[in-house]
């Protein structure tokens, strides 16, 4: 964050506040070991989806064990809704932990679990809407009207990303009704640059890093396939696949894809958690800065300084 601060400061006061928010987020994450738990759980779930897909590839091309593959295919179909719902609860847990760290300097897992249980139906609803938005935004569109529709769906996804991330922070900090949530969202009108960083900027940074692993897919399919063909007899026979009379060992391909997908899952989980911490900090700074005790407020005074008061 040290090298980013001068760059952001060059944008103006809003850039300076964004840099301070990002530094405050890093300080919060490093202040308690329990804050890593939602990230680890989310990473394991995202990496598990990759492992499930690769297992299906193995069963489909190598063993041809359709009796085992069929139930796994059903699990794969249900995996995305499960992942999105779990991601919602991980975001909520991390938001509560961040808020407790800011106010008390410590985290209570029991208090976090209790807060999740009290808001389980609201979080479940957010997760369901997030699942629907994900399915709709991932739908393939063709032609000019498809392009316009894709732009519209992108806008809908980003707006919902703002509502869900900021809304989760509001829900976990206070028992917010729909009217309260709308009122809190209105406070962001005075903080458009900071909001855009949370909605688009963090996603863009995560996408850029994830794109670095996209080459692993190409390398796995072509480079791994070539290696599997050339060294088919030297590699374990359990991974040998037959395409007509041609034998290709799938171990290099599966290994490279697994590494690529695992690193991608790591970045995706980090991106989700970064947004959760960022929007919780933004919420506290904009709406409830007076709740911070003196000893916890001191490191964050620079963030609060210069922020316009909410209407």
C-alpha cells in the first residue's frame, strides 16, 4: 500500500482517502488471526469446485466411470448456489469481525456466530439474489442487442455488488430494515470515488491478477496434452486416456489445471474478502465514526479527516 498512496494522492482528496481506507484495511486484517478464517473457508470452497470439475474430467476421459460421474455431475450443478450462499455468510462473518476489531480490538467467534444466526434469513435472501444475478449475468448473449443486454447485465451486477457488500456491512453492524438500508446507501452519494473503488476497482485488480493464471489453462490443455502424449508410457498408467488408438496421459494436464485453478480460487477469495473489509470500513467511516473508542480511533483519524458528513 505504500507505493499506491502517492499515486492515489495525485487524484485529489478522494484519492487520498481511498489510500487511507486501503491502508486501514490492511492494518485491520493484520490485527487478529481469526480474520483469516472466512478467507480460508471461502478459498477451500472455491478450490473444491475446481477439484470437482477436474474429477469429472478424469472420470469422463480416463476411467469412463459414469456411475460415479453422474452423481458428481448433480453435485456440480448444485455447487454454484451453495458456493454463493456460503460466500454471503463468509462476507457477513468477516464484516462482523472487522467491526468488532475496530470497536473492541478483539474478535469473539461466539458473538460472530450469534450475529449470523440472528440474521440468517436476511443473509439467505441476499445469497439467493446473488445466485440469480450470477446466473443471469453469466448467460451468453449474441449480436448487437446481446451486446447491449450484456452491458445492462454488467451494470445490474455491479449495482447489486454495491448493495450486497455495503448492505451486509449495515446488516451485521445494526439490525437494519429495508428503509434503514436505503438511507445508509444514500450516504454513499457523497463518496462516489470511494464507492467505485470498492465496487469496480477491487474487482478489476482481482481480475487482472486472475488473468495471469489464464495461461495455465492453455498450457494445461496444449502443453500438458503434448507432454502426456510424448511421455505416455513413462507416466502413471492410472491417468492414461484412449482417444481411438491414441494414448494420452492426462496427469500433466490435470496437474497444471489444478495449480492454475487453485491460484485463481485464492485470488477470487481474497478479492471477495477485501471488498467485505473495505465496505465495512467505509460504512463505519461514513455513518458511525463516533462509535470508535479513542484508542482505536487514533489510527483511523486520517481516514475520517476530510470525509464530508453524511446527509
